[in-house]
C-alpha cells in the first residue's frame, strides 16, 4: 500500500513542481528579466522543504498516520521538490559565458541549500509547538 501512496503522491507532486516552477519563472522573468538564476526551482525546493518539515514534525509530535507521512512526505513532497533539477541548474549557471558564472552558480547552490534547510527546520519547529 505504501508504494502505491508514494507513486500517486509522486506523480501529483511532480506535476505540481512543473506548474509552480513555470509560473514562478515566468513571473520573475516578466518583472526582472536580468535575474540569471532559476528562481522557480529554488522556490519549489524551499517551499517543499518547509512543508516536509511541518509534515514530519507533525508526524513526530502527533498521531498522524504513517500512511499520510509516507504518501504526502515521500510521495507528494518528494515529487514536488527536486535535487536533480537544482543540480543541473547549478551546472548550467556555472557554464554561462560570464566572468563570474561560477560565483553565481556557487551562491545559488549554497543559498538554496541554506534556505531549504532553514525552511525545513522552521516547519519542524512550527509543527512541534
């Protein structure tokens, strides 16, 4: 049963990621076309980390059924967030024809990691209070 929950949640989460990333990217590009970083992927990962922190914190501090934590956490939010796309985004940024491309790519990678970890911790703390 858990595999089915993860598969269904993952399919929904991946579609949500695609739509959210596209909307955020087009919103940012329309207002700030000079922004070189893929903001959509960053937003998806930070929001997903926060929600996963809330869910796992609630699972640890309440009677939340394990099936919900697995289906929504591993499935939906696992499909929603994306380490692989973020990694490719960093490589693409680093290979741009710009003198400071590696600095931009490194800043994006470190910034997203710090923000996602912070969001996850905040979500966990919020759920535990």
